[in-house]
C-alpha cells in the first residue's frame, strides 16, 4: 500500500463530490496501490447512501460524529494505513496523474514531510469580473518550491495536501496536547482556517521540509456563493482570526495594537478602495476576536 487518500466532507454538494470521485477513479496509479477513505463529518444526509465507492477494492465510508474539519482529519489519520496520506477536499478534482506524481515526489524527496501543488479554480457560472476574486482562489507558480523552514510561501494548502504518516501523527499529537488547535479550520458554518498549515509545519517540527510542485495539479470547484462579497468578508475575518491563533500556537505572541497604531491603520485604510477597506477591517476584526479569546485562555 503506497498511499491513503482521505476525503473529508460535511454536507457536500453531491454533484461536486461525484466529480471528485470520478477523478479518483480515473487515476493512472492502480487502485491496488492506494486506499480510499471518505470521512463523513456529520452530514445531514449520509454520504454513504448517495455515493458508491465499490469500484475501489480498498475503499470505505467512515462517519465522524464530532463536528469540525480537524476532527475529520484526525479520524482519517487514525483510520488510514499507508505511509503517505493525501487529503482531498470534497471540491477537488485531481489531475489523472496526481497520485502517481505524489508517490514519485515521496521517493525523490525523502527530506520533505509535506507537499502540495497548483490549484486552478473552476467557477460556477464563469469567472467573476473582479481579478482579485479570481486570484483569491488561484494558486499557481512556474517552478518547484521547497524549504526546510516555516515558510508560508512554500507551505502547501489543504487541497491535495500530501503528508508522510509520521508528520500526520506528529500533528495529531499536537492537537491532543493543545486543544486550541481544534479552533483552526472549518466547523459547521464558520470559516476559520490554517489547520492545514499547522499540519504542514509539523514536518518542520520533525526536521523535515515543505514543498510545492508544478506537476501536482488539481481543479478547485468554486460555487457562486464563494465569490460574493459577504462570503469573502467572512473568509477574511476567519483568516485574520486563524493567523493569530496559529501564531500563538507556534510561539509568536500577538497583542492588541497600541492606540497610535490603530490610528495609523485607520488612516492607511482610508487610502484603500472600498472593498479593500472592508476586507482589511474584517481581517482586523478576526484578529481582535482571536486576541480576546487568547486572553481568556491565559486567565
């Protein structure tokens, strides 16, 4: 068994998940070399009732009763058996050679503990007019990137994230010892994030590196709702919150800005376009929410 593919889902769009599974069925890597786990995180309609995965000889549905992407990922880690794990979101359509390329990277780059690739958005109803909205969902680059440091520029995202088992287990141990990590990532309707980054950083904790590779490609299915302003403002708030929490967990202290800094930030925001200003304010609101929570935890 070369690798385990783990799909974590919560109330997924059935048409999207069908495409995700279809892309996995079309992989060039023989199904004899990988297992498939579909982790259903308390979906209202059980995924096992609507999606047949019997085409794969080593596939199974798993029901995780604790709500939250972190819980689903931990369940996937515990249930899987291979030394290489690949996390696939329920809206990720992998290129047909994705698993083959991931295995080759694992062999060619034994120094790396976590890696990912390029993400190409497929927008429902066509791409939005605003370029910044397209950029929000695009992750492309022209050369392979890697580092032995906690470097956000080369840190892979959760979509198509490849991690060695010892890295995944290191991350699972970190979550057990510090439950605050469970506040990272999606939980129901909230848009917190950065659990994927925290897992990737676990590779650096073990003295291994991170990488992003041009030949690892997937299409990210983006529904209309994820390009509207309200959603993106909520996403910005969740990102601001998650960055502060991640920094705290990684030993970087963040405090409330001084009055003079708040005034300076306010003046800077006046120079921004209206939507940029709203996004900056949403991110700052998320940071403030996180700082307040951390202060309560420390009391």
